[in-house]
């Protein structure tokens, strides 16, 4: 039975919105389907917290087997409120996490579910995915989240090195997962392309990519993997995947 690469995350990884695409739907090009299966299980609108509390991770765990891989990228929705203020409407989502990699918790009555919930830190949720995946014999890779289309003086893309990227790296180090700084890889590529060309890669004001943008972000994932001293997914790469220059090489 072939190993499976499970990908979990938010809408920047997989989306069904017309005109938008996440990098998880483009990454299959860089893998050999005769050697590894790709399962993009990311869901739009989810944070590291709600992907777990909605039972989506449990469903994957029930199928996860020894020799599989789990790649995760969360963060964009983790900055949302931990609990919404009433009145509640159908578009309201209590999905935020505590913004660090601590063991802090906060107990709430979730305004959406009307049930008590203990909310953890962003890093805790990532570490939970890692530990439970490892209990099934799977290898894990944490990605820092893809950058938003935000610039400093039209020259440098805004990084998350001291916030979400930092906590993701901390969680990887603490849990023994591999870490790829996807945010940094893509930021460098955007700066190489320049603001005007990057504008064409986004389908909305700053978050979601077009199919072309998703292709670049997927290639960035492979570039980051190829930069690892021991890339555990090297065996499954296609010719296209093997040919992607290791970061900090250009993705052109």
C-alpha cells in the first residue's frame, strides 16, 4: 500500500471559491503518483483550533497509517476572536487561538455551540496534531503560513517571523516535527517578482491566490522541502519535483 501525504490547513491551502485556488491543489504535479498518494484535506475558514474541534482531524486519524506523512499550515484564521460577542449570526465564527506556543488555556462557553470549551494556544494545537499523528506512525511537517499581499515601502513583503511563523517553528522544535518556513520562501519570491507582478497572483485584496499564484506557492513548498538536509518526501518526488531548486534558489 502506498504512503499518503495528508495536507491539512485553511483556504490558502484548499478553496472551492471560483477564481481562487490553494497551493495544496497544485502540489500533486511535483509528486509521482506511483510512489505516494496526495490527500489535500484542508478546509476553508478553519483555524488550527476548529479543524480539530469540528472532528476533521479525528476523521483523518482514523485513516492514518504508519509510513504516512502529515503536512500542516494554519495561522490565517487563528487571529480571529476566541469567542464572538452576541448577537450571533450565521457568518460568525469563534475560531481564534491564544497567540503563542504556550500551555495557556482559556475556558469559554462557545457562543456558537453554546457548550463549554477549553481553548489552547496556536502552538498547542500544532503540537497536538504532531503527537497524535506520530502515535499512528506518521511523519509530520509544519509550515509557516503563506504571506498576505502586504508590502513595506513597496519593496519588502511583510513577514510573520516574530509571530505566527515564530510560534510554528517553536511548535515544530518542541514536538520533533520538521519545519519549513514557507512564509519566508514565498516572501523572497514575491520580492524577486516585484509588487506589480505579485498583484496578478491574488484573487482578492490580500489573502487568496489565483491558480497561477497557487502554482508558485506549491513550488515554494517543494523548494523548501528540497532545502532540507534530509527530505523525507524525496523518494516520492516526480521529475518536476526533483528539478525544483532548493531554497534560496529562484522559483522561476
